[in-house]
C-alpha cells in the first residue's frame, strides 16, 4: 500500500487503482471480448432494451434521489413483517361491513364489467346474506346499484379468486407483530363448486352457513386456547417441505392442522371431528391464512414516497391491477390474461375466465410463482419441468429488490425467495412476474376448471412507472 | 417471410448490440449472390433504411430484431439464411463466467453486482438507456466507465454527483478509452506499465499520448477517461478532479498528463487551482491555438521524468505529386476546402475527435470531419469499428487526405486490410494519403505491421498526429 498520505476523495478510487480490475460489462460485445482477450475477470449482463416507451420515465425514476433509500425502507418493511394468525371473526365485526356491502378481489369493478365468476360469486353472497330469494332476483339487485361493491384491498383484506366477502362470512385475522398492522382473508371453502370460483348453488350457500355456524366459531375458540400461530415460521417450513404457498399448500395446511388440532378438540369437542375432517380434506386450507399474512406485510410497505415497490397485484377477472408504495392507493391496470395451464375433466381453454383473485398477494410477497423452485411436486401441474421452475424463480431475482431472509429455497442453496417487485426493474428487463393461479370457469356458476401460469399485462407496470416519473 | 428473393423477418424480443449485428450484416453482404442484407434492431432509423431499400417491413419496435436480405436467386437466399443462423448461433453463448447462478446471465448491472465481486462496470448500451445501468453500478459502490454516447448532460451531472457521494469514479459518458490496473477498457492500446498517469476528456488524445509514452519506453500507470464534456461549464470537471485526486494518491503514479479539448475558462481555472494543491506534478495538454500539441506535451512529461525523448517514427512515401508542385483541384476549380489553387485541398477524415481537432489546429487549413462525433454514430457503430463512412470519404477525396488509424483493443482487427486498396485507388487518382497511426507494437494489430502495409500502398505514416498534420499541410501547400 501507499506510504503517501491520501487525498480527500482518494480512498475508494485508490482501491480501484490499487488492484486488478474485475469488470461487469453491459452492452457492446466487442468491448467484452477485448476484456476476455486480456484475461480480465468479467461478468456479462444480458441486456435488452426496456419495455417500449419507458426510456424517458425510467430516466426520471432512476434519477429520483429518494428512490434507493425509499425502496430499501419499503422492502425492508415487507420482509421484516412477522404475521401471526390471531383470530377468526365475522367480517361484519372486523371490517365493519354493513348489510348490502360486498367486497371483491382485484381493483374496483362494477356489475356491468364484472366477469362470469365474479357475478356468480356476488349472486351467491347475496343469497347467503338472504337479500334475495333466488339467483335471478340476486342478479337484479346487484345490477340495480342498490348494493355497494368495493375492493377487498381497500379494507385491509384479500380474497381468493372472486374474493367476495359479505358481512356474515368469517375471516382469518392476521396481525403483524413487527409493524402492528392487521389483515383479513375469508376461510377456504374447499374445492369443486365453491363461491370463490363463481358457483352459487344450494350446496355452496349451505357450506358457507356451516362455515359461519361451526367452522368459524370452532377455529376462533381453538385460537383463543392455543394463542397466536406464527405464520412466518410456518410458511418458512412449508417452503422447505415442497409448497410454494399459492398453488400448493399441502405442507402448510398439514402444519396448521397439527398446530391447531389439540386446541380444536379441547375447544369444540362435539364438532372437532367434522371441523378437522373439513380442514384435512382441503389441501388449500392454509392458502387464505397465507394470503392474509402476505397482505399484512405488503400493507406495511405502503406509502413510502419515491418507492417503486409493488405492494399489491390483484385481479378481478376483468382487469389485472397493481398498486405501488410511492403512489398511494392508485390502481394501474391492464386486461387480465387467460392462464396457460392444465384443465380439469373435459374443460378446456375455451371455458376459462381471464385471471382472477387476490391470491397474487403471495407473489407480491415472494411466494407462489416466485418460489416455484421450492415446489418441484407441482411444476407439471402449472406447466413445465423442474428446470422451468428453477428458471422462473431465478428470473424473478431480476425484478425484485430483496431476497427473503426467512423464506428460503433448499434447492437453490437456501437462497431467500425473490421478494419485492420493482416496477422500474420490470420495465428495464421486460421480465414480468410469474403468477401461479387457479382457473375459474367463464360462465357464472361453473366453478374451477383448471390451474396454471399467467403473466400480468405489461401496461400495468409501465403506467405505474410513468406515474412515478410524473412525481 | 420470403417473397421471391427477399427474406424479411421480425424476431420479437431478440436483442443484440449494434456492433455485433453490423458484423452479421457485413458477413452476409460479403457473400456472393447477396445484394443487400440488413440485420439490425428494428429502430425507426433501421426500419426506414430497410423500407428505402424496397423491403416490405411489417410493423416492429426497437426491441425487435429486423432481418432483411435480398439475394440474386432463391438458392442464394437459402444459403444466406443458413449463414444468418450460423452467425446468430455464434453470437449467443458466452456471457462471461463466474456468476453464481450459472446458466442465467444477469439482466441488469444491479443484479450482476449482487452476484459478482466487481470493482468496475463498463457500460456501452445505447445512450438513452445507459443511465440506469451506470446508476446501478454507482449505487453498488462501483466505479463505472460509460462508453455510450448520446447520454443527456443532466444525467451525466447526476451520476457524477452521486458518484462523489459514494466515493467512486465515473468515466464518461462518451468515454472511449481507459486503462485501469493494466486492463484496457473500450478502445485501449497495449501500453507498457510506467509511472505516468493520464486523465483525459478525450479518448483518442489519451491513446496518442499513451502510445507515444510507450514508444519512448516510459509507459503509463493508469489512463482515466472522464468523458468529452467533463470540463464543460455544465459538468464542471467533476470527474477530472476525482481522477486527478485518485492518481495523486496512487503510489505508482509520479506524474500526470491532463488532456482535453479547450475547457470552459472558469473550469480550466478551477482545475488549475486544484492541481496546484496536488503533490504529483501535472503536465497540461489542453488543445487550442497556441497551446502545446499532444506530442509536445508528451515530450514535456518525458523530460520532467528525465526520460530521453526519441525521434518519433515516420515512414514517408514517395509522393505522387511533389509538395513543391502545388496544383488546383480538378479543372482548376476550387478544392474541397473551398480554396481555389495554388494550394491543394486538404481533407481531414478522422475517427477521433481530439486528433481531428489537433490536426485542424496544426494544419491551419482544410476540411476536417470527425466521423466519431455523435452526429455520425447515432444508430451506427463507431468509425474505429465500422470504416464505411470514412472509406466513402476517401474514395471521393482530392488533393491531400489526412486520416487517423487507431489500433488497440476493440478497434478494427486489421485496418490496413480495407485501407490498402482504398489508398492505392486514391494514389492512382493523384491523391496523397497521410496517416496518423496511433498504436504500439504490442497492440493486436501490430504498429509496424500496419505501418508497413500502409507505406507499401503509398501512404505516408506518422506515429505523431501533429507531425502527420504538419506533413499533410506541407503537401497541400497550406500554412502548416
């Protein structure tokens, strides 16, 4: 090292001059080849032009002096959230929903633009609340505008698929032990003809009644006995057991049952068997609790001025919308795509509704499609092989701001899952979030027709970027 | 789609840089039976060029790859299409090793910085996109060389301001040359290690000085480019001061040469004040009328370190027209510089901006064009890589042509190969060709090998651009 005293701004640049350079090269191949011929250690960036029309906005957003720190704060809150399942309570009570108000998945939408499964679920919810005698009457009421529709996300809530929440439904209540927030999600109904996929027949309404009369109170009493369940720890374990926490929740559901079973038996001895049988008969039972866990973390990351972090990705069956930390409650939308996947029975792509549901909160928080590499057991179901799953997760590191410290993927050397989508990185790379999802039938009342992968519309991200650039 | 003997195709989402694609286009065009080949990103400019050439180009955007080939026969077209695929196959693969997620190259400089323990980023993406990549590097605590030109000056100021806060160095934008720790970045010559550091707001100026220092046996410690605008009133010498400070603190640097085109006067003052506070002596090579040329400044630096100044090599060809027989342009009309006889026209056909400026000042008269200027490089490769514009100029020149040929990494692998026939043709028209050959014997192209070929073809070759300009001016019968 130098025996000379260093000048005022000399230190870091002197480090550059003091050793052998190690270079990141991005751009013209001949310049990179010249480095290779000199045997200079180098890594090349596989650069592509940004999404069309975003160059100017990118320049402004990247230049924003608040951005780096704002994103650090926002994603720091997202990944430091410590969600705990603390209760199960009726929506009327916890969300203050009055009769005649219905929440739904995705960005706000009215009856006129609502898709088949969204309409079906709303009809079912009207019937469940006893506001109409039959489906036709329910549809007339919904079309009349005499009921209130609003986005779950506007009420600290998320809902799977159609995501319809009515006052009498019971909700998981998840509290963030780190930042103090609370979030809610309805209870999972199981598979087949279910409200969230747009079915509204008598068996659907009957099941919702049972959930309100038996399941909800039993879970509430059990939780009161057992105390809060640490969902962060449970999700971390489930990832290592082969779940990605969106399309596969088998391990997480099993862990939750194991955690709650003794308390359910103690709290509701007469109904414990039917409650446990119901939970155990549905591999996705955990999904809704996991969604509330994602929501409470994403909400903690909201409203950091200058941050380009995505705090919500959600679909209502017509639009795919995102919200961004630095842009308040504004939605940026594009048309929801039809998922590419496998279909149940005789159903095919022609029966599929465009993408629907708030379950993309799992991808928003670094799970689901982002954690595909952790779930080799489902990769065939959502298309492709294990290598594709690994590639999908790796691609997500390109558009995210952090790696989750608790959610790790054994197959990637326990690397944290990619978490915190940055609209600027989406625009720069053109890489869109990978979303795992179920597929709802296009026609109201059909239910689930399949499951697969879907890409969000790029324009939602470019619109948000342009809004950030406008400051 | 193929119609007759045209192949027109848009490949969505496929990207290659303009230099690589230009090489593919050249390889296809060079095939017998191929009339035109446009392989380029589908920018407005390139789509326009293809349509002008009569191709039916469908709608495409700048993120798509455009292929348009016209051949003499369907068989020729098929073969060209096969060659195209071979060329593309050669382009993909090999993005550098060492990244921990092997098999998936990083897509941004930021991701690369996360997975690779780098000290420096080299950014050469199109100028409108360079800012984000450079900012990634600065935010990751890395110095960055921005080779890209056409970067808005406000972005340059912002990057340099952020770099100051982070204590890293931003070289560029529009920084063609740097040598850091022995590694040549961008257009850089293979120069022996030595005790002289160079700070340059000028790429070819830095190459000229570094090569002369090498020829004198002195060599360089580091060459730090700062970008052509660094000493402007807008950028205020931010990187120049940072680079001077870094070299001042560098134990292997005993003297610094500072090279620039004339800076803004208040910035020149600021730099001189800063230099007065340094422990390391600084020799100024600020081009301008009455100021030292690069060769003279180099000689001063050598003398300051007690290194003998050699005779700078030159190889003078037998003249087609003796310099003491001045003649007018064709038919006795005005020469290309607008002057009528008795002097002959002097055409400066340069790839380096600083060399061009220096030659213009030294020669005193003539028409000088810097084909490396932004105006000529928008949408095409730098003339050190793509000689076509300069070849066109040489083919139509009269009188005396003065041009630079710059060797080194990333420059044309064998400029004499395309220059020799052009020089011969010019000589046959009675044109004198004077070449400022900037390079070293260790350069991949070899200084002597290139000089021999050019002299053999009838050019006069000088390793000093100033000497070349004086010679050309004398041949043209102008001041000099």
